C-alpha cells in the first residue's frame, strides 16, 4: 500500500493518534509545564550548590525536561552535575594558574567520541609527572591520566548507607533517578564541527539554532568506550545541552512523533528483542533529528504523522542494515556499538519491518497509557472502558510536577540551613544576612539561555525569601531572649518573606507575636492564615516524609492549578511545614522545645539519614500549628468559645490530614493536641495521646519526654 493508496487511512489514523496522544498529555500545555518545572528545578539545584560554596551546575536531561513522556512510561529523572572547578583544556594555552587543570588528549586508541584527560600541574603549564591522588592512573606511555571510576567510588563513600544503583556512567540511590557527573569542555571539540558546517537540504536546524548550539558546548562524561581496553581512563564527549536545545526547538508534531516511537520501543520492539539487546530512546531521538532535518516542513502536519513515524522507522531499519546508527552531531560515532550485536540488529530489523509493513498496526495493542484502546475507540466507548479522561490525566501530571518542584525547593533550603547547624544565633544571623545581601551567585548562563536566566532570578528571589524567614525569626528570638525591642529591620524581613507559601512565614510571625505577648496581633495574623488556607491548598513537606515522585496531592489542589492554569510551582497554593531551628527557640511555644531534643539515649543510631539532618529542629505541619496557636492565643485573650473551636479544628486537621495525606509530622500534631488537653485539665486524655504517638513512633519521638513528664508527677 503506497502513500497514494494508504493516504486516506494514514490521514485518518494520524488524526486519531494525535487525539490519543493529547489525551495522554502530549500537548503544548503539558510539555511546557514539564519543561518549566524541571528547568526551574535545575536552576534551584544549581543555586543551592553555589550558595553552599560548591561550584557545581545541575542539568536535567531526558524525557522529563523535554516533556517527551507520558504517565505510563514511568520515565526516570536524568540529572547531570557538572563540576566547574576543573579547567578542561583543549590545549596548553588554556591552562590556568591555581586551578585543577586537565588536558584533553586524543590518544590513538580513543574512539571518535572519547578522550583521555591528562593530569596537569596547577602552578605551571606542565603535565603532572607523579600521581597526586588515588584517581590518577599512569599509563604505559608514562603519562598520568584521570581515571573515570573515581566518581563511583566517591558516590559509594558518600552514600554508604543508601541503596546503590549503577548503570554506565550513572549512579543513584533510587531507580527513579540517574545522576551523571561531568566536566565541561572549555571549547567546542573539533568532533562537533562537521555538524555545524555540513550541507543540509531542509531548513532545520535554523542558523539561529546552530548559533546558540555553538555556544552551549560539550561535557565530558566518565564513560569509556565499550570495546576499548583502556576504558577506565576514557571520557565520553556529550553534546547533551545541544541536543536538549534541539529538542526545545521541536513543535508538537515532532514531539508526538518521538513519543510514539518511544511507545513502540517500549511495548512492541524491545519485548520482541526479548532482552537480547535494546533499542534506546536515544536511537529514536536520533531518528527524529535526522527526520526533522530531511523531511520538508509541509510533511510535518497533523494528517501526516503516520508518514513521519514510518520515515523514522525506515531510518532505523536502514541503520540496522548498515550496522551503523550515526550519532546526529558526531556522525562517525555508531550508536549501535555496545547496544546491539549483529544477530540483535537482525531481530531489530525484522520487527521494524513488520511494524512498517503493517502500517503501524502494533500501535493498536500498545498498552502503555491505553494508547491502543484510545486509538481504536471513540469517546463514548472510552467512557465505557473507564478510560481516564483527558482532564484527569492533565490533573495527575500537574499534581506530580507541583509536588516534585515544591518539595525540592524546600529540600534545598533544608540543605543550606543544615550547613549552619552549629552556629550561635548571632552567627546564624550574620551568615544568613551575608547570603541574602551578596549577589547570590548569578549563575553562569549563556546569552542564549535567557529563559534559564529568568528562572535563576525567580529562584534567587524565592531562596532569599526563605532565608529572610529564618533571619527574621532568629533575630526576633535574640531580641526576645535579651528583652530588647524588635527593630524595624526585623519586621521588614518578616514582611518580605511573607510569600514563601500560604502559611509558614505567617505562622512563624504569629508564633513570635504570641511569645512576645502581642496576642491580638497574633490572632489577626492567624485569622489571615486561616482565610488563605482554603480547601485547595496542598501541604508540602521537604523533611524526607513526602515522596517527590510518588506522593499524590489532593484533588482540589490539582483541579485548581490545572483548571485555573496557575503556575504548577505557585506558592499561593502550597503550605510548607513550619521549621524552627534551635537558634529560633524564643519564638516558639514551650511545647515545641521538646521536639528539638527528641532523640533519647541511642535513638540517633536508629534515625534515618535525612531525619538526622533536622533532628534538632522543631518541625510541624502548618494546619495543626495554625489551630494550636489559635488555641493558645484565644486562651490568652479569654475567648473561651473560640479557644474550644480552635481545639476542635486542631483535632479535625489531624484526622483530615491523615485521611488525605496532608499530614507529614503526625506525631508533633498529636503532641500539640495532647498539650491542649493538658491545658483543658484532661491529663489522662493527654497521656493517651502521647502514648498513641509513642506506639506509632517509639524512637526519636518527643512523646517519650511528655510521657515521662506526665507520669513522674
Ligand atoms: Zn516536613
């Protein structure tokens, strides 16, 4: 069936496929949300590194950032961490005094994509002649090279008590994440030059794209060639930033073509290969790049999607026949090396031929995201099949992105604050002040990366707000301890930090006002928080108790963010846990002091590594803390009815929070409620509360102190 005969069928099926893909979230809106979330996160991660004095830059690559995934694909998160402390020289003129210098050496044994990195002195532009650390390897030629295995060794040392996953150059503590460490090539390697200059028939990549790509440069990744005898001292060139830029220039139709290829790969092609070799997403992406370059723009229309997919499959088929899958940017590199042997390529060729000859019939049985069913049935049948409607799919993706981005934001703040754990209150103020007032490390961005630069600014402002929250609270704590007046500057820090989220800064302000004795003002602030904290607000915890990838936000939240088209990272819809450092101790009600010393005896030995980072902090979910503070404040104001109302709301917030996964520090919330019962002169009920908390969490729980307190009378 040639195109003339197949035309009508292909047109109809192309449009059905597009509708099905749109139902699965492969649309401009969702792709944009995915990109925004992951680019903002990589900017925030990089900013955190810089703030902590580490010269690393983080990049998210792959399907999550490109937006080329669907919920059913279960894509992992690929992160590259580039160490910019190291100067990677293409020649000796690029040597820099006082820096860690490594020279790129194209050894005769290196493949087109690989280099060795020769160790150089930091005081003189000369090679190192003696090994200076365990990662130096002296080769037969007497030269000293940087080993590529050190990253794995360092990872295992640093994460000794965490699970370890390792594949190629990637290391991880979870199957959902891939971390790759890299160095940045100072200049664009010659291997990429031919891509910029080769003649092209089509109009893509445009001169503008090529110009930007030239500035983005390449990384060197610790990954030797699979067939090399010296692969432990080889480093692989990776133009992943250029590839990402190319993906960002793709339109909906190209993304839909690529996602379909990946779905065929996952559900049809790789199962057919039965574990004998593997077609990768990168092979599919390479086919898309060539197809985008070679096909005329008028072919990339909705009714030609089937034709475009078949064109890509034909490219892959042709490459299997030639036993060479050319890297799009470094075409001498064969992407089949180490992935598929000759027999496996034959199998791949066979299945690709079947898919092409049957006019993509296997799409009808793709189970991922129910693509097959979506493709073959109309909207009424889909309802009978109980297929997730488009709105619910979009909500699910939006919720996932929102949780991921927001949790990471406050994890980053936790890491920065953790560095200051041993400082006195005065030292902490100086430290936070210095972080806020210095230009907070504008990241090095290429002129071409204007969007990322804007994200850097957003993240910097957001980080400043978090730091100001702690600066205000620590400074106020010092004032309350010393009985001095809280100055205008401190009030202004509270004020500018107010929009960290719906509640955490406001609650810290109310807590300080309560401790200061300004009960009416505290009540006003609490009323404001209660008004803002409507049913669409999502509780977010960055203390290791909310899973960044698997936690499901409440439906009212995702509905609001999705339907009202609010930024998925909007702080107007989230309530973070309220964190008090020991240096803020005079701004918290007495009961929370016990949370700062919750480890008793050898409890700490049984504490999870993440929890150990904040073991001296008092951390409480916003909603129960709001009602606890209301209880205290109304009690102080003599408003008995409202006091009892607050106690009731506190109980409801705990039950609702547990029912709807909105409570991440339940033991602390129970302690607050039990303390209210103590104040209600119900010590037996209070004790039951503390005992209940202890039975759920026997160790590292302040309940142990409260039980001792109540039973030792
Ligand atoms: Zn938390």
